[in-house]
C-alpha cells in the first residue's frame, strides 16, 4: 500500500525524494583520506537499492540514479585466471548492459578494486588486465575514476615501473588513486584508440588527483629505516624524464601518507614539479580526525616503532617539503597549500620556511603564495 501511494506522487516530488536519498557521497569518495582497506568501501546505507526492490515502478524511477557509482572487483578474476574467459564475459555483459540502458553518460564514478598479492598467490597481475581496465573505460566516461590496489599493481595500471626493493619493510598495503575530470568534459566524451597502449594517467584530461599511500608506520620497526624507500608510483622514471604526456592538465593534488620519511616527501616535491598546471596542493601525514580506529594505539601496527621517531621524521618531512615548494626550483604555478592535519601545530613548522619565501597564512592550515613582487606577477590568492 505504501509503495502504491508513493508512486502516485507528482514526478517533481519523487525526483526530490530520490535526490535526497542519493545526495550522500559514496564510500570511495567519503573515505578517501582514511587508511585504505576494502572494508572502507562497504556501506549499509543503500536506500536507492532498497527502494528499487519494492516494485517495478519504483525501480524504473530510480534506475538511472542507481548506477551513478559503479564498483568492479577483480579479485575473483585474479584468484583463478584459468577461468579468465568466463569472467571476461561478465565484464563484456556489463559493458553491453551499460550501452543498452544508456547509462554511460549517467555514471559519475567508477571504482576498480584489486586484492593484495598475498591473497592471490605468486602469479599476480596477468598481462591482459591493464588492457581490460582500458576496455572498461571505452564506453564509460566517469567524472571520477578510483583505483584501490597495491603499489606494484598501480604501477602496472599506469604504465609506471614501481621498484619494490624495500616493499618487505613497509608490509603489504593498499594504495588509492583517484582521478577526476570536469563534468562538462565527462558528458561530452573523448574517443580514443584502444589499440594504442596508454597509461590511465593520460586516458582522460584529469584535472584533480588524490593519492593515498596508506601508513608507513611499519618501516619504523626496521633497522636503519631511514634508508628504505617505499614502493610508490612517485618513483617512476617518467617523473625523472618529465614525460609531457602524463597529467598535463592536473591542477590539484591531494596526497595522503601517514608518517612518511623526509626522503619520500622530497620525491613528492619532484613529482609536483612535473605537473605544469598545478596550482593547489593538499597534504595529510597524520590519521584523519574521524578515523574509525587510532593506528597509534594498535600494537600490531606499531610493532617496535618508537613514537618519537614517527613524529620527529614526519615533522622533518613537512619541513623538507616546505623547503622544496618554496624554493625557486619548486612548482612555479603552485599558489595554495592545505594541510588538514589537526593533531599537531604544523603551521608553526611551515611558517619558519614559507613566510620568508613569499607565502602567507590565510587561515589555519591554509597557505597561499603571494606573487606580488616576484617577476611582476600579480597576486594569486583566493578569498577566505
């Protein structure tokens, strides 16, 4: 009876109801700053799916909204590659389903999840998987693409060689890479040749990127931890050679890594210099304020690590990054730096370096570069 009464409501009211139910961000976006895990993508809040199960009329009404965000799990395919053809057929059916129901222009976000190597065995990423991911994007042009996988797999998907020499010291961990493009470009669509191998980084005109490399805490339990560098796409030779085809239109970067070593933030600074249009940066080196658990109180995470080492190295990491960003060799267009860490007063650490290099503190944990007096450029600041 309730369903029948709801279906008799005016279309305008029904659209408003569906809009309110769909306004919450998906977990892949909402949990972007938390330590990566596949559990973060799970959610018990599924009002649109529940509504679609009531009756055919309501399902028809919410159908397009129901598929705004899609998640594809590759764990089944990778656990048994002998049945790859069977699983590939499932992906082809999904592509056909999207095409038949005209969903391509309605999909706002696509999330691709890959399990850790320890969960699948020694034979990891088959050669056909990167091409498979490109195929998944053939008829879909989402505003947001999210990859959750280990660093070596992320390297395979982006065609960036990831050195895993010291990966044992950091432990297996998931990384999250999120890429976004403007909505008007996503709606217009960009054709591309599937026969030409290309990195996901240049498959679309991405303007925003979030890279979450998880926690580095385990490295602090290792002897001479300061000499170990993590497996990361930030160490790719493409950034050394400054490949002009990668991320040419990137304007904003959010980087999350819990307690990184100073040497790693120096590599981040080098990566920033390879993005010619970059004007905004956000960095987070401590756990998010709304984290479900405090990893600093987790004995299995801390191991033999000394808390003073964690805070000391991370403080130096901020100082090293500030020195590089403020230097003449830093990114010349970068004008805004946000540091959402709230557990310690990083502003005082940054102030010692940034103020004398032409930066101003606009509000707590937000810095902007004052271009006035530098080469005659006009001030490039935003209003509070």
